[in-house]
């Protein structure tokens, strides 16, 4: 009986190990799907990070040009002005980093969570055959997969639509981050130096506090604090208007339209990445 009992125990252990082994052998399919989603989202986010960086560059340039507009030169030295501008430009860099971090999640959700989402069965109706292990999908598969589902050729086929969806959401979020949904001119400054509750993120959390710190360390500028905050608001409004003007072609209901700043080789780069996943 003891021998039989031990045999049963070992059989149970062996069965458990076999099931665990089988479980691990089917994991790569799920992991590959997830890895495909992550890599493709990063690829799109990297490109749109490059495209959106111009707005932060414009913001930095405008600060250099207009921060001290209307402030008498007797209120500051050239060194103080240079240091103040550099401090504000460092705040712009921090704001841009914050934006860059948010891009991946925005792109991922746009492709795989927003409707119509690129998930689900790709077998009904049948369009393409799953390639053998180690063999990539082809551009012919990309062309043939003409309905939205979860496989790489479907994402590849609908890339123009996907880019339009991403660009619409990106524009809305970037406009809100830089310009604010309720407008930016005339916003107040809170006691801690940040913006009021309805201010845009870039002003409230980065530029507003940075300018208040500059004023605190240069008492002569205190009387001109409102004017300098006003200059910042006007600069942000200019950049916001630039975003709106350049995104006019993305109005809801419009057909997918070519973004002139999107480089043609990026399409091929992302498609080849997509088609490399099973």
C-alpha cells in the first residue's frame, strides 16, 4: 500500500509538471501578441514624439523673445534676464518630458482600447494564412486583411485610419496641455506660484511656478510679475493656436489625410515591424 501510495504521489507530481510544461509552451502566443502591441505602440509614439517636439521648441524660442516684454530694462541686468530665461526654458524641457511619457499610453489606447479596437478574431471571414513559425507576414497579407481585428496585417492594412485617430487624440490632448480647454489668457496665479484650477498643465505645473521662483529671487521684478505672467499666457496662446491651425485637416468626419510632416519611410518601418510578429 505504501508503494502504491508513493506511486500515486509521483504520478500526481509528474502530471502537474507535464501540465506546467504544456502551459509554458502555449504562453509565447499570448506573450507575442502583447509584445507586438507594446512594440508597435512605442514605434508610433516615437514618431509622434518627434512631431510634437516642435511646439515645445517654439515655446522655448518665444520665451527667449518675449518674456520681458513691457518690463523696463532698469528692473533687471542682462545676466539676470539670461538666467531667468534659462530657468523658464528648463521648465519647458520638464513639461515636454511629461508629455513624452504620456504619449505611449495614448497611442496604445487609441489602437487597442478605443473603438473600433484592433482586437478579436481574424478568421471569419478568412483572409490570410498564419505563417509558419519564424516566417514573417507579407505585404500581400497586409493588403488582404481588409477588416479590423487583432492580427498584425489588420493594423498594417488600416494604418492611414490609425494615424488619423492618433493625430486627432494627440492634437486634443496637446492643445489642452499647452493651451487649456477654457482658454489661457487672463488666468490667475495661486498663492504657491502655480496657475489657478482652470489653467493648462504646462502653465500651472511648470512655467507658472518657474516664473514665480524667478520673481522671488529678484525683488525688482515683483512689481512686474503680472505682466510677465501675462507674457507667458500670450506665448502659450500663440503655440496653442499653431497646434489648432496645423490640425485643421483632422476635423471629425474627415477622411484620412496625409500629414505632410509624417515621413513616408516611417510607414514602411512600422509595417515591417508589425509583420515581423506572428
